[in-house]
């Protein structure tokens, strides 16, 4: 292994300050992207998706559990498989109860959705010690409509908004975010990434339309609820 160069304290500080400016700019750019994400338009969800959870059948609105925002992690678990994908499993293993509490305090519910039957999901969750709500979309179009499950007999394969020329797996990971307004449910954002890319409550809330407001208020208009910037202590 090649170790870093050995320098004086002054040389180290000069290099660190140069890198710090690049880190700050990367953070500022990420904040700008998060702001643009919150300003994305949204689409009313008209299709009556059906799921099965621990308490039986549920519609998409039921998954919110009375909160204003919903984050769905699409977990790779094909109906023919006996276990979830190892990478998805690792990301869920890292979800602590306190993370979910932080989301709930900001009126956001986090759930898992997979296409395997619920009995398989429940059995696998028990082996991992998970108690995160996990819903089956088995027999429903949800996973196909949100482009995380693939079957050419159902529709052409699309992932990350581009056609998939080769389908290496019938399932791929992702996140989808939804918002309620009265009785209506809206799709606000989807990203096709690994669960490990979004560690922590704030990283998850940065995916959502209302963002990570520290104290929840009833929405008075989406534009007034954008707070995600990290303080910049530079003079």
C-alpha cells in the first residue's frame, strides 16, 4: 500500500484548505440540486395499486400511515427467489429505529415494497429481525410501472429512464417518493440507486418534495417548505 506524502504542517494546511473549498462547492451544488428536486412537478397517481402487508390488503394511500410524505424503497425480491438481494439486505440492515423516528417526526413514512408474495417477505424479515413495513406488490403493476421489475411480456424494459438492451436481472433497486394532498396521491420523484447511497434521515428527506423541515407544518404551498442547506461557516 502506498502511503500519502509526508509534509510540514503548513503544507498540509494549505492542501486541506484547497480541498475544503472544493468540498464546500460540492455541498453547495448538492443543495442546489436538492432545491431543484423539490421544485419538480408532480403527477397524480390514478391507478388503484394494491399491496399486501402485515395487516392485509392496502392501497397506495394506506402506505402513508396518515403522514404527508411516503418514501418507498424498491427491494429486489423476485417471486421465484427465496431471499432478497444481498445489497438491498445490507442497506436495510443499516436502518435504525431512530432514523425512522426522525422521518416520522417530519411527517414522512418509509416502507419497503417487493414483488415476492408477502409470506416470503415476512419470513425473510423475521430472519433479519426487521420490523420496517414491507409490502408485497405481487400480481400488481406497481413494480413494472415504476420500472424496477422487468418482463418483456408485460412492457419493454426501462431503467433509469432509458431502455434496457439486456435484462440481467428481473429486479433492480430504486426509491420512489409520493405526497398526499387531501385524498389525492402524487408521485414526486424516483431515483434508481442502491439503498446504501441514501444513508441517514436527511439524505432520504432530500429526495422528497417537502424536504427536511425541522418542525412539521401543514403545507401552505410547496415553495415555502424547502430547507436542506447545510450551514456554510466560511466568512
